[in-house]
């Protein structure tokens, strides 16, 4: 069987399965959340003996659909909006739960305060370090400026003191003239 024939057969099998699914009755049961669970099994072996043996053993996965699709536009109600069972506020269980919750809230608030304090302390430490580093930069910049000035002064003095040698080509010794003679 070539690839084209195999594809055509798969297409026909898929169409046949879809048609058999439409014809099967779909029993449903509703759970306590108002969601209907559709339970169905592929009865391919009993309804269509022409299907290949590999497909006949398949079963459908149960799907969830709303029990009343027109209610709330087909949307389910979030758990926060659902009615909670009323609890007797005088019961021991309720008091224990409230105490545990109050302790948890207290711990959470203490942790957040501690975290904020730690962060503020770190900010202050970083500010101080930044100020120290900026002061060091200013000091080093001044030192660099002073050293540059010293170097340039020393280089200028060396250039003034150095005279070209008298026997070098291209230079002729200047005759020593006496400026007082008036010549």
C-alpha cells in the first residue's frame, strides 16, 4: 500500500469513527459542582466490524461540559464566588482555625517588615560605600593632577637644559657676538 492509499484509508476510518460516535447514546452524570461528565466508550467492535483491529480497542477520554450551558454564559463560577458552608463561630474548630490564621498573618507581616528593614539597611550601606568611593576618586584625581603638573614641569626643565651637540650635521655653531659692541 503506498502513502496516498494509506492516507485515504486513515481518512475514511476517521470519518467512520466520527459517524459512529454521533450515533451512540451518551449517558451523562452530574457531579456536585454542576458539571456534567460525559462517559462514553467506543463500541466499534459491536457497531462496525469493518474497522481495523487496531482502532477497535480504543476508548474515548471522558470530557467535562457544564450541566446547564445557558447558565452564566457557559462559564463556571470561580471558587472564591461560590457559597461557603456556614461555620459556627462559637465552635472550637473555628477558633483554632482563626488562631492559626492569625499566627500565620503575624509571621507573614513580621517577615515582610524584616525584609524591608534588611533592604533599607543594605541601601544605607551601599550609599555610605558610594560616598567613600567618590571621595577616594576625588583624592586620586587631585593626586593625578599634581603628578601630571610635576611631570610636565620636570619635562619642560629638561628640554630647556638640553642643548644640541656642537658637531652635529646641519647645524653650524653660532659665532659668539658681543651685543655690547653695537654691531
